């Protein structure tokens, strides 16, 4: 009688162990697929209330943005420096990504009045190192459309309007600055 129970019990145990092995294999397969997948979309990234514009919210991100503009000032032939940098961010479309709207005052060589400006940078956290990286060519129509969409949010439009007003005030207040900017515009148009 005991032998009758042992055989079915042994079969159940063997089936359970085999099933556990298959489950573990499936879990490992899911991990491999997730590691291969490019991006996971941030839920709510397109909604203003769930993705507000935040000033200086990510210190590591703000630091690399400031470093980026410091090196841009050194490499630039007409700008002495980018001062009073303020970094405003929105969460990017994908996990680990951000869109930074960078408000700055650019000091043009030999011009007293600084030019207010606003730059847009796409930043991703490197999956291996965990460090933030500015993507100079984030690529893709989808990303361009996403950044354009974020620009329709009220908080970003307000930042754009404030910067534009400050720019116009600076240009109206300094004839030398106005002339310098016209020269820059001509030089740019000739290059393109």
C-alpha cells in the first residue's frame, strides 16, 4: 500500500521540479529580452500635470549641463562665456531620459550686455555606468516630435516667453549688441 502512494508522489515531485526548471528558464529568457529592448516608455511623460517643468531637480544632470556650456564657451569663437545657467527639466519619453531647457546669459566678446538664451538638450542615463550623457544627435523624428510636443506645455511656453522678452529687452538696450547679432546672423546664413 505504501508503494502505491510513493509512485504518484514521486511523479508529482518530478513534475514540480521540471516545472520549476522551466519557470526559471522562462524568467531568464524574459530578463534577456528586457536587456535587449531599447527603451521603456515613461508613462505620463506627455502629460503636463504628471511631467511638470522642474528647476534644478537633478544635481548630476545640472552639473553636466553646466560643464557642456562651459566647454561650448571655450570652443566658441564669438561667445566668451555662458553665465547664470539655470537647468529646467522634464522627464524624457523613455526611462532614464530627460529633456533639459537651459536658460543662460551669453557674454559675447567685446560686448557689455549679455544675451539671454534658451537651449534644449536631450540627456540619457548610461545603462552601464549610470552617468548622465548629453546626446548631441539623439536622432529620430519621434524624439524631435516629442520635444516639440513638450514645448506646447504651458510651463515651457512661459519659460520661452520670459526668455524672449529678456532677449528683446537686451537687444533694444544696446545698439552694439544689436549690430553684433546681425553680423552673427549673416555669418551663420553664409555658412549654411
